[in-house]
C-alpha cells in the first residue's frame, strides 16, 4: 500500500462524532441531481451510502456512524481491505454495517443511526429515497447521474459537506501526483495505446470508453486510450463479440476478470487466444476481486493507494512486450 497522505489525517480530529472544526463557513448549499441541500452546521454524525463515500470520509479522518456492505472484493463482513486498514489506523471500531452498497436504501437502518448528514455522491439513491431521508437529515446524492462521476468530484463534494474542503483538495492533489508519477517510474508504459475491458460471459466483452473512470486512470498514468465512443450517449462502455476480439487495436489490453480461474477459462477460448496481444504477452490481467474493486470499481484515493502497485505491475509487464 502506498502512503501519500503526508499528515493529512493527522490534521483532522479522529472521531465517530465528526470532524475537527475548521475555517470553512456554514451554512453552505450543495447542488445535486434532485435539487439543492443546505447544511446549516458542520456535521457531527456522518453516514455514507453507495460506493466510495465511506472511504473518502475515513481518509479525511472521520469515522462514519455506519458503513454500507461492499461484498465484491470485501471480507465476510462486507468490508474492503483498505477500509478496514483505515479504521485500524484511526484506532476505530467497525461501525454498524448496513445493507449492500449497490442495493436499496434501508431507511429504518439509516435513521436508527441518527445521522446529521447522509453522503451518497456515488450511489444509486432514488429520488424517493432522497425525499424520505431528507425529512430527517441533510442528504447529498449524486451530482447528475447514478453511479457516475470522477473520483475527484466525489472527494471534493464530500470535503465541502464536511467542512474539510482544504484537506479534500490536498488529498486530490496528492493522489493525482501518485498517478502522474507512474509514467516516470515505469517509462515503458508511457505513450502505449490501451483498451480495458471486462468479459460479459455472453460471448462479448465490454470495452470501456475513453471517458470511463477506469480509462481515465490509465491515461493519467501515461497511456493513450484508443477506445471508441459508446453507442449510448450516457454510457461508458461498448460491446465487442469474442469473434471480433482479435480486431481490438491497441498496444496493450487490460482485462478485469473475477478470478484466476475465470481468467484461465477466458484466455483459453479460441477467438481470444488468437488475438495478437494475448499471443505476444501484451495483456495485463487483473484477476483479484479486491484489486479490481480498488482500481476498477469503487475508486477513491484510499483504494488507489492500496491497489495501485498491484494494478500497474501487470500493465508494466505487458508494456515491456509491446514494441
């Protein structure tokens, strides 16, 4: 795990009850998909929903009063390894675990924790759920679309809502610097063209467009995305059949697969095995659920520090074989 916080957490009050009081003024108003939310005073009891938000809150030195369950890449309790490490570093006990982060909001379970604010900027929170919860707490849902948005935007809005805007901007800058340093540390990847995809188990792969957060991570690290646009203007992916897989034109491919067994089965398929990138060792295979989630799902500065080396290592190896 890469540690780049540079004393950031030490500058914040570690407390289940909320963050340290700083100079940022309240009340403040935040725009989002369902209108506006005005937060009158610095929150003392912080609850999160969906992906990413709880990791950002922890990274800013605040322990939420409850956590969503994250089963993919998580442990038996639904806690990601980087989340558990952050709790341990803060000397905090595991908060109550709510329902599945990608599932329906459990109104009763949330309200039982008596939150001042509910942060869900990277979630699938519906307008009905937002309206119901807003009767009891300040709620910050996503900015424009469910499960959309760059990790930087999520960090920024959470920092604003908690009165920790300066710390949030420092966290963004430090994480971007870590990513940008990748091309210098691994010069073989700089300028290489890349596509990243997941197998859909239906005879197609889902290729991420250049606007997808996973693709943006790769381009920020010095690679060049050659993905085409999605057929759906609101989408981040397009589909390519296994029969046409060998036509994917990129120096290297990054494959996100659920397990080593799934990867072995996928690359044994005749159409896949015949692709030049596969035959020449120009595929970076990410086949660990936790690493996939850290860099390909619930992306946050905390998850990136935890998973970055495991992500970039296979990419650097694939780039060595791309001439």
